[in-house]
C-alpha cells in the first residue's frame, strides 16, 4: 500500500472512531436520561409509599379512637331509658307519706328499694346526675325553662331543678331542666 492509501485508511479509522465516540456519547446520554427518569420514578414511588403509610397510620388512629368512644359510650341509649324510669320512681317517692295508707306505704318501700337499685346501677356505669342546684347556670349541662327574681340570690344561679340532668362519664345524656334567678 502506498502512503495515500495508508492515510486514507487511517482517516477512515479516525472517522469510524469519531462516529463510534459520538454513538457512545449519544448512548451514554440516553442511559443517563433513563437513569435520571428511573431515579425520579423511584423517588415518586417512595413518596407515595410514605404517604400511604402515613394515611394508614392515621386511619388506624381514627379507628382506635372510634372504637374507644364506642366502648366508652356503649350504654348511652339504655341509660336514657333507665333515667326516665328513675324519674318516675322519684316522683312516686316524693308523695308525702302522711297522706298514704299503710298498704300504699309498703308498696312505696318496694319502690324505694327498686329506686336505690337503679341508682346503684347508674353509678356502677358512671352515670351521674348533674349537680347544679344553687350553682352558676351552665348552658353545657342545663336548660333554663324559667327565670324568677329571688331576693338575696345573684342573677344566673340555678334556684330550682325541675328535672335532673345526667352525664355518662364525660358526655351529657340529658340536660337538667332548671329555673334560674334573674
């Protein structure tokens, strides 16, 4: 081979190497872009997993709270029914004994025993009467039906309980119906 052919051959090889370098460079850029895209996808998926984990933890906490409240106040409906019976027994027991016959007094004593049993059951399940007589009116536990001016009593004080209110643990079952001083 002569010198021209040799140079031509060398130029061809250089050209092929340059093309190959450019192809490698393009391929590397494609790979880098693919790696960057995949890395972003992985990061997005990791964020989604973290978000879903946090959502699940929040769901579990909400569910536990709902379950605690359900168990805590499970006696709410039956308590409402029982306090109406207690009210009736209190009215029956408030009849003056001097106007009753001996036979009725014996029945009344049986009612008193039933009343005490029901009150003990209410106490056992943390159902308590709202204590509001001679105290400042509290709109959270009382409902004012009447007002009356009473000498020596400052305004806004409960002067008479018309119907007892009840609490189940820390939740109001029924507000007390009261008369308030003005």
